[in-house]
C-alpha cells in the first residue's frame, strides 16, 4: 500500500486507528484533516477530544480547527482527565468527603502509595504526585473514578464519539491503561498517532513500549504507517531511502534528478562553493544553507576558509546537551531561557508536558529566573535544577547537571541557544538532529557506510535538507557503494539517484 493510499484510507476509516508516523511525515496535518472530516460528517450531538502533551501543540490544533473546535475538548492529557473526569465526578465516585475544588501541586506532599495520595487529596485538598515519577497518580485516580462512577462513564459516552491522542509513544503505563479503558469498556473510538523513535518525555515516565506493543499486537486497531517525508523534496527522500534495506522498497525511479547533486571536485570548499553559486547557479547563496560535518575541528577549519574568502558562515557548536540525556528537552528549554533575552517563562512552559496553573508558572519562574543573570555561579545553577526537578518530580542525574552547568557558564555555547537567525551555518551532524534547512552540503568521506558504519549519522545528514542536498564525493569507496546500490535497484545509471557534476 502506498503512503498516499494510506492517507486517504485513514481519513475515511471509522474504526480505531493507530498511525506510526515518522519524522516529517505530516503527522499534525493528518490529525487535523481527520478531525475536520469526522466533525464535518458527524450529524449527532457528539464531539471529539483532541489530547496532546503540551499547551503549544493543543493551541496549534485548536487554531487549525477554527470554529469546528467549539464544543469539543482540545487540550493536554492532564487537563483532559482533570476537567472531564476527576473534578466533575470525584464526589460521586469517592464520596462527599472529597472536594472537587482541589489544588494541583506536584512538588508538595508527595507520597509512595495511592492510598496516601487519596488521603492528602481528602484531608489537605491537594492533588499531588507519587515520589516515583514512573507512576501517574492523576491518571490512576481518573481510571478509579471511571470504574466507580456510572455517571462519569455515561457522561464520556454521551459527549465524545472519538478521542484523538497525539504523541502516543510518550504515554506512561497509567495513561495507556486509561485510554485502553475508554476503548475497551466505554467503546469510545481512539485515533492515536506516534513514533516510537521519538519519545522525549522519558523523564516523566513515558514508555514507548506501549505504543510498540499496539503496533505488534493491534487487537482492534487498524494500523497505518506514514513514511513519506514532506520536509524533504522527493529527490532527497529517494537518496536517503536507497541506503537502507528497510526503506529501499520506497525508492521511486526518476528520469531526472535535480535536487541531489554530487560534486566530484575534491578542491577547497571555497572553490566548490564558488562554482555552485555561479554558472548554472546550482546553489542559491541568498537562501539558507547548512554545511554538516562530523567533528568540531572540521567545522572550524571550513569556517575559517570560507569566511577568509568573503563568505559569512556561523559555526553552531555541538553542546554537552547534544548527547541526548533523558531530560534533554527540559534542559534545552532552560538553556534557551538563560541565553535568549526574548525567551520567557511562558515559552518554557508551552514546551513542557502537563498542565501548570498560574501559581505553578510563578513558582517555576521564581526558581529559574536567576539563570538570566550574568556570571551565575555553579552553586546557583545546581540549586535551580535541584529545586526545579523536585517541583516537577523528576530524578536528577549528576552527569546532566554537569553538562548543564558547562552550557550555562561557557559563553562559546551561547550562539546555540540565543535564538539568533543565521542564514549560513556550519555544524556537526549530531547538532543538526531535529533541525531542517533549505539547502544542505555534506561530505561523503564522513560516512563509512560501505563498512556498515555511521548509518544513523548518514540518515540524519541526508534528511536535513528541504529543497537541495549537495554531496561532496570525496571518497571513492562511498561512490562504489552508491554504484552497488544503484545496480541492486536495477537502475541503468547513477544519474537516476544523484546528479554528478
């Protein structure tokens, strides 16, 4: 089944749907398109629930739905269970000794057992959290209420005909159990989207294995896979797919390749850039351009050469946070807050999973505002992370702490977080993960794929370009490997893969 056919079938599928959507595959677009279709074709009073991890993602969906979102729920996971289940039905399920006007405060009165959590909620009027962040008390409570309250079950069944859940790979065990209860016991249809390769909320108990398990054993889900990468043009997608056995079947032969260009010239990079931007004008120097390399030293050498020849490139360094620790998403947000004067507490909160009250926002801001000070001391940074991680119920790793301290205190890393826009950049492949650029240049000699090495790095590098990719063919073994792949796909010419000049 082609990707295009899958997308059309998804829109008209009225059953439970699971979509494994790779990076750049238009996940949000298919979500909103399906919501629009369901709401347009719905002739009943029933509404949908669109559940996301962050307020920023919820706002994007609400904005795209426009007036059709009226009456439906569009918000975060936490706000869904709190607004639609816990507050309306806690007294019906657990008794009049519970107050539905409780405060949510995760850093105070934490506990080890569910019964302790219920006692704090009943006696102190505080909905708090487990000491173990792999357990989700709010979702455990919501499921307990649903099982105990017939009114709660009737309400959800009467209000929602479908629940859309984004980024399902970031669900934890308790979230997964509640969502499966909606499907299995309340017979509310689910439409879930995710990518197990992109789980980013491990720090708050996320476990992509639940999403993977549904793919392997879908039960009553109809499973679809979206593989087309709309971030990259078709020539670039083709080139990237050719190198991987799992994606080689997606290669589509073309008569003419224009946007993947191989440079056989092994001269200085400044001369190559001169040739690319003159004559046939294969590269538009006025547009965004990123040169991707493997090492910092390599980047610095290229930077010096190009800028000596009149080009204006900026080196975006690899930082200690690029190692991909479990709390890297949060730490990068804090680094942006510290390094960028225009980045506010509200920018940070919008990128974090969960719901935060105005009191939470004030408390978090009070904790982290010292990061904006000049010449901040190591002890102050340690205190910020200690207090913030306690507030958010996150375990702190000493290596993460040291990496963050280095990022904050070393000015060389400022440019990676200061929010400045640089049209011409040089960076390592690792630093480019998750980013996209109109034009990309990479070097064949950086990737020993003919020895089955650097495969992931090569994939990252070859999928960063949106419109054009230049490959400096400075390694004969790489070229030979490319020829072998061309032959394997029964292509009569390498020009069906890359335009060599």
